[in-house]
C-alpha cells in the first residue's frame, strides 16, 4: 500500500486530496504545524482514517524526521502562507514558508529518498501582470504580490531540483478553485455565505471590492484529481490546471443570488477597503497540456459549483451555525 504525505492537509485542497488518496488505497499522513488549536473541521469525516504528524516547513529537521518515520512514496506540498492580502502584511514570513519552505522539503527528499514523487502547489498568481491570454506553462511570470513572488520561487526551485537531482518533482499551476470547504478569506466563499445569510434574513448587504475582476474558477475536487494524476506519470512535469473560462466577481454575485431568487444589485456594495494594492490582469488558463498528457478534464461546471456552495452555506446557517461578520474580512483573496 503506497503512503502519501500531505502538507496543508487541514485546508480545502488538503481535505479533498486526502479523500481522493484514500479512495485510491493510500495510507495518508497529514503534516500539521504545532499550534495550540488545530482546526480539523474539514477532516472530521475521515479523521479516523488518516495519520496526523507534527512538522513545519520552517524547520528542515522536522521534515527529515517525518520522511524517515513514515517513508512516503508521494509528497503533496500544499502548505503555504496562502492569502494574497496577508502576504503584503507579512512578506518575510510569506517568503520563509511559501518559497524557502519548498526548498527545505525538496532538500529533505534529496537527503532521505530521491525516489519520492513530489507535487508542488504552484499558482496562477505567478502570472500576475500577464503578457498573454490565456496563460500556459510557457507564459512568462510577472507576480504582483509577495505571495505571487514566493510562489514563483517555489515553482522554479522545484524545476531546479528536478533537473539537478533527477527527482520526480512536479508543479501544478492551479487557477482559482473553490468548494463548500473554501475559507471565508476567499471571495467566492464570502459571496456564497453572504447570499445564504441575506436569504435567511441574517444580513442585509454584502461588501466586496472590484466587481469587474475576472478569474478562472473551478472545483477543488477536480483540481486535486489533477495533482494525483501528475504523480502517476512516468516523467515529471509542470501543468496548468484551469477551466479555460473566466467569470467576473459581478457574474459570481449574479449567479449566486439568482440561485435563491434574489437580485445581487439590491445587496452588493463595492467597498474600496477590499481592493488590492496591485491588481492582476486577466487570469485564464490553457490546460491543453494536462488534457493531452495526463488525461485531466474538469467535471463540475461554474454554475454547479456556485449553486453547491450556496446550498451548503444555507444548510449550515439553517442548522444553527453562527453567522460571522463578513465586513471583518477585509483581506479577501480574489
């Protein structure tokens, strides 16, 4: 039975990936940082089927220890300082975790077992000020945030270790992807929860930033399937994972509110507090290589995704889950 190590297992992607790997017959080990409280909400339904171990991307010794103890055949590095606005507030920490953390993990693999297959979670934020539309694996990077800059480093150090040490090191350049498990720091989840709250009379308005910003948005469950498929190939590589479609924040609002019979224009307010210091241009991915090489295709449509997210949030609020103050989430990631 193969063993997979997932960093960032408590996040949206980590939980869906853990489910996928369990279905494929893996022993799943999740690495978590030592904190006073570990949020396992997304893992409650599979917690008894996975193993959690303490480790930190800031501490290479802890990584080597985990690799020696569990001897994984595959490693999925999903952990990062992952919120764009927060990366402006903590740029050094973002670099330590999101950039140098990748180096520490790759070096731990090099020193323990170079046969381990490695997946690095790269990001469409690396393209930033885009030079071509759509973006593909060959598109030059021009990141527009400390997060994007750190992801570029993580991407290229993965390529460097692959070429220098003949490691099966892969990068998935994932465009935006959401789900009912998405954090409130992300705009599509803030919208779905806001819609549910307004429909149930628990809120009167929804404050957002630039309504004209456009993103390529898919379903997280589809995207973690691509991660797994990459590591099953004979040869490592880099792949753009995207739907190839873009939707504005305004369109997301229109779709989500329409699902519950409301007009978004009656409730949505554009608030300057939610604008980015530097906005990225049109991010839309060309996943042709992933389709042709690893056989990946997205399965859930944009409409199905937004309806599922709204329905899930309606169910949560109706069950008595306390509604957070969405105005506090000024660090929303677009």
